[in-house]
């Protein structure tokens, strides 16, 4: 029996040739590091393009640099997104300023920094917006159509920023005083004339800004001519009466901001200041009563002023909010527009009652109260309402932005 031959050994497998990448001999793709550098240093959108090109070539040619290309792509995307966000944030104000260029081009007058404006100057602002946070002023002759007239240009003297609320309150009071001295016959002002002031903000204060500009705004109509009627343009007796009457009105309008029940001492101090202002007005009226042409009207007004003074004295001595409130109501009730109008007529002043002045109830009886649409239906109907301070004309304020 023959022995079968042994099985043949299988032929050896041919060893596959090693690829360059497996051997670590692959070349580094040049776009990969370039994408990272470009994304970090200069043009992130170009870095995105270079990273994509690098990834395509690496996949096709088997080159090295994939981690670098991915890092370059990520960095370029993040940097591009950050750049787009920054541009979007800056574009809004920029486009607003660009949109306003057409208005600037059409503004009549000579561009003037606010610190150079003086009392008596008239001006325009782009778009007629006196409430713009940082308006441009164009000085123009008051005989031409204008939107504002300067009543005062001063510097605030405090060394440290007193706070936004105090700045606004002191600026408003200073500008009301300036307007009352500049246009003393307040009833003669047109109904569209408003008081505006431009005061420093906290940021501009830190940069040295102390400038307070007060103006009469007339933006609602095409106004021509100056509204100035100061003491030099009036008879001495007219100026004396208006000065005292305006001071009393300003005092009556200066009630504390806090609620009466929570700040009675401040209200008592306010009442004493009103009484002092009324005392000065009473002195002027007492002298006017000696003149035959003014005797009747001045005497009638003097009687009302003295009665109001007495109530303000009671208010200043009140120990309870309810007592102060009752005296306040009586003090306001005894001053009538009728007596003031008659006295103004005797002085030769404006007698048309302005819209901002509400008729105060007098001896002929209080006016019927109007229903308050905003009243609280749950409020106690028997609780006495808090009287309103003497109503002032409307005003607007502008606090300049820091630069």
C-alpha cells in the first residue's frame, strides 16, 4: 500500500506594500496649518476656505494635517461669528446716524457747540427732536423759523456728581427760574412753548461736563420771533409784580416727591417756603393797592394771597398729615384765576388764561370733580385725596450721554 503524498503547503501570501501614511512618511498638507494661522491672525472667513480645502485634499491624497485643519475650521468659525456679532451691534447706531445725515444736511443755521450758546440765541436741531440724548445745535437768527430759544447757559458748581435724580430736579428748578426771568409774562407765551433743559449725565460729568443749557422749545409749529420779555422790556411795576407772582408759583410747584404721609417734615419745610414767597407777593400787592388804577384789582388779589398765606402757615405747623392736607386744600382754594386775570389786566399784561393753568375753586364754589378713569375702585371713597401742587407748564429734559 502506497503512502499518500503529504499535502502541499499553501503558497505564502505576498505581503502588502506599506502605504506612505501607515509608515508615517505622508506629507503635511500645507493648507491645514495655514487655515489655523489665518483664522487666528487675520481673515477668519479665508481660514474657513483653507480648512475645507485642506480636509478635501487630505482625504483624497492621504496627507497628514487633519487635526490642524479641523482646529483651523473651528477657530475660523468662532472668530467669524464673533466678528459678525460685533458688526451687528455697531451697525445699528451707525445706520441711525447715517439715516440722520439727510436731516443734518437740511437743518437751517450754523452748527454750534452748546457751550457757545447764550441767552437770547435761537437754534434748530436735526429732526426737531429736543429730547435727543446728544443733539446737534444750529444757531440761527430768531427772526427765522427756529425750534428753540436759549434762556440760560450756566455751569453747575458741584465738585462731585450729585446723582441723576438731584441733577434733574436742580436743573428743572434752575431752568424754570431762568425762563420766568427771561419771559416774565408767562401767560403771554404761546401754548406750544415748553421748557427744556440739557444737563450732564454721570458719564459726561466724569469727563468734566458741567454745562446746563435751558431753552424754550417751540417744535410743534414753525415759530418765528423771540419770546424774550424780561425786566428790561417791561415797566418796573410790571416786572415787580411778575417777579413776585412767578416766584410764588414756582414755590407752590415744588412739593417733595415723597408721599405726604411718609415725609411730613419735608412738606412742612415746603409749606414755609411757599408762605415766604406769598409774603413777598403780598408786599408788592400792598404797594400796588395804593395806586388808583390798580387799587381794586390789587386789593382783591391781596385778600386772596393773605388768606392763602394763613393756610400755608397752618400747614407748616401741622403735626399730622391730615391737618397738613386740609390746610393745603384751603390754601389752594382761595387763590382764583379770576382775581389774577383782573390784576393782570390792570397791569396791562396778558389776560388769556393759558391751557396749563387750571381754574382753582374760589368763593363762587368748587368745580364739579371729574371722574378719574385711573382711580382705584377698591380705594376708600371717604379717604381725602392728596391735593396737587400748583401746576406748572410742561417741560422736557435731556441728559447728555458720556463721550
